[in-house]
C-alpha cells in the first residue's frame, strides 16, 4: 500500500506561480512512476506530468514550458512547479504513483488539492 498526501494548492492570480508537493509513504518497488493529474469541473481527469525513478519526464502539451515536475527519491516526494498560470489551469490536482511488481500494476491516488487561478 502507498499513501499520498498533496499540499501547496490555493488561489493565485493569472501569471502567478504555485508549487505542489506530494509526500508518499508505504511500500515502494524499484520501478515506479510518480505524476500529477488534474480534473476541472465537468471534465475528465487528465495527465499533467509524470516522472520515472530515473528522472525521465513527460508533460501534457498544455503545460509544457510552464510546469516542471521533479522528485526526491530519498524522501518519496514529488513536486510540480507551475509558472505563468492561466485560468484554464484551475482544477483539482491529484498526485499519482504507478508501480509494478511481478507483472502486476498498482495505482495509487492522493485526495487532491485545489488550484484556482483567478483575478
């Protein structure tokens, strides 16, 4: 089992910045991917960014150049630095861990943190 606790959300003006953090605890396997997803009202949950254990990253086109995902493997923590925020970035942001063991995939989610971009 893995437990995830997000922090860092809030209200920010357009053009501002926020840094989300997600502290993970529990049992980790050697291979895992940590990531951030978001869900806006009335929309499906979508990928924002992911990062593997060795630091390989992927980003949604909508956040490329504005967001940076990073992780601290020693502390099992993942971060999302978001800059030049736009109103369309408003959503609940969820931390996610995917890991695999003996051919079985395990998927864990945090409770979410609200990000609101508004003047």
